[in-house]
C-alpha cells in the first residue's frame, strides 16, 4: 500500500510538470509526439530464499507521450508499456526443471527525459526515465506487487513527413526491491520470499509509429 501511495504522488507531480510544459510546446518546430509502440521484452529473474522465479520472454506494447522543453532539443517523456508472459519457478538443489506458476502482466509507468540530436534525417536519441513497475498475476487469487524502477534507452527517430515518423529503441529496465518479504500472496500463502536490496534486470526493443500534434 505504501508503494502505491508513493506512486500516486509521483504520478500527480508528473502530470503537473507535463501540463506546465504544454504551454511552451506550441513554439517548438518538432511539437508534441504521441507514439504507439510494439516490441519484445526479455529477462527478469527473482532470487528467492528457496528457489528462483523467472519471467519468460514475450512481446510487449505501449504508448509514449513526448512534450518538448522550450529552447532545447529535450523532451519530457511519459511512457507506459505492458508485457503479458508466464512466470516459472525452480527450487534450489531439487534437480527438477522450472515449473510454470501463472500468467503475469508486467507494467511500467514512467516519466523522464528524451534528448535528441536536432539534425536533418534520422535523429538519434537517449532516454532516462523513472517510475513504478507493477507485477500483476492474471490469477485473481494472487496479489499484485509494485516496485520503484528506472529505465535507460537509446534509439532513433526517422521522420517520414512533417507529422509522421518512426521510432525504434532498446532499453534497460531495472525494477528495484528495497525490502524483502513475500511475493504474490493469496489465501494459500505467498508464492516465494525474497531478500531486499536487489534489482530485476529486464530489457526491451520496440518499434513505434509517431504522430506529431
């Protein structure tokens, strides 16, 4: 509950920041960019006390909103991505293969910055965003888990016309677990216990269609 409360506060601050920049966006030649994204996401291993859980690689989708910062080549980026995959669990020392536990959705709610090189033709860019990641089992018997996360990316924007473009990027995604405890708990107990102070590294690559407004 505490993590959800902190995320709500961050989300409200993000909306206020974005709204404060909209007024200056109209003066920018590049304008606001809305991007529909589709891609592939991999990685994600949780080290537990008695075994490890792994997220299998799967496709993802999302949307990004990039608002130009007046007088610079930077944008404020708000980005949401969602992956639906399955989670497997392997007990340490058992000699048994990993067993599928349940389907799970992985959602990233982030705000940060995108910096692009202002030049003709394809424009390379870098991103750095922060926010929250939600690990939500698709079985209602289990609880969702929220973690603070960071993401770092590199990509290219290819203009097609004045208002249409193509975006491709690759990102490193890092949810952080500051405290230990049980994960995905329900009426029958928790699926696994973890120690705190670790990060669950994921990555994604995506291709997107940009509409400038």
